[in-house]
C-alpha cells in the first residue's frame, strides 16, 4: 500500500501541477520538468531534463542581455541569497513566440542546510486577465494619439508625473525608455504619409505586446515613443531594452509590393533624487542620441566592410 509521502507519489503530484514547475541543481541543470511546464513552454520533458537552462537556454528567452539567461536570474538569486525570489518576464516558447509569466524561485537545502539547487515555478499571465490599454484609453479619447492609438504626449506627461510622485512617496521604482524611429522623415517623403503612419502603428502595436499592463507607452514626438516601465530597476532595464529592440528588429510593413522597415534607437534613464519631468527626459534624450550615434557608426562600418569585400 502506497503512502502519501512516498517519493514517487510526491513526484507524480508535482509533475501533474498545472503551474509550470522546474527543479534545478547547483549547475542549473534541469532535473524535473512538470506537465504544466510542458504546457506553458511547449518543451517536452525528454527535451529539457539533464540540460542547462544557461548553456542551452530552454526556459527563457535566449536573446543577448536577457534578464533570465544570466547569473542574476531568479534561480541564481535564490541559490545565491538563500531567499525566495519572484519576478515577471517572458518565456521563450518552443514554437518561437514569447509567453508572459510570473516566476517564483526558492532554494533547496539538504539535511545539513547546504543549498543543493532550486525550485522554480512559472505561471502564464493570460492577456484576457489584464485590462487592455486601449480599453482604458477609449474612456479618455482626448488622451489618445490619433495616428498610433497609444497615449499622446500630454497623457504621458501625466503618467510620468505620477510615476515620479509614487517613486518619492511610496518608493515604487520605475525606468523610462525613449525610442526613436530613425529616418522617418525620409521614409515619409519617399513613400507618403500613409506609409509612415502605418509603420508607426506597427511599432506601437509591437511595444504594447512587449510591455506589461502596468507599463505606459505613448507617442512623445513625431518620431519618438516614450515608455514608462513600472517596477523596473536599473539592473533589469538593459535586458528589457534589448528585448524590445529585438522584437522591433523584425517588424515592417508591406508597401508597393515590397517589405519596408526602419531601424530604431532606444535611450534610457533611471530617476534620481530631485528629478522632474524635464531632467529625466533630458537624460533619456542624451542616452538616445548616444545610441543613435552608435547605431550610425556601426552601420557605416558594416557598409564600408561590405563595399570592400
């Protein structure tokens, strides 16, 4: 007769949980992969058990700078600090798309109290469970940018002011990204205003998909979008920026029978003490100009090498 504390029964119960559950050893090799993990990620148990989630990224998005595929991921922090950790992010699904998830990680100790691994759970955050930004904006049509459907500059100024106040009074961290669509004026002159507007809508849509419902996105100027990342710390900012850059890199529109696209540059800023809207945006703009200059230099070098080859 089997007992409820029989190891095989316990393992079977864990593996059948609807929440994704993954057990890893100190080298971050996967030793248990639940049915829920299979369902959420698309990766089957036999494909991941025994593999490392770092050297062969199977759990999370494997793009450069990913906030999970590093030694500062939730699992690594749990094992390093001996404390539970939690975060939000995106899993890289086997089919190629990204899945928004909430992640918890707790360290595992042996009988002597030494850490021997970690348990990670992750649950899918369904889009239907989050209020649609567009539903909110529809209630305040005066706050909508008519060309892109996202918040306009006035609304973003209000969001930014609220974020600054919340940061001071309630210590809620946030970060900002300032994104510019490069060459938009030339694109508009070449293909017309409708093509330019269509591409801006594609950028806005991609940003909405890439961001959490607690984040804010709006059109800041003719060719710029402002993003307010609620709860985003300085440590996670670069990874979020890189994820957005990667998602935008593949976007474009079909126009005159050909696929048209434009590059983007992204600047960033972390609020500091005594910051106001102007000072915060000024730093983001400075960062954006540096990113744009770096992108232009890289393109020039690549073009020169191509011409010389």
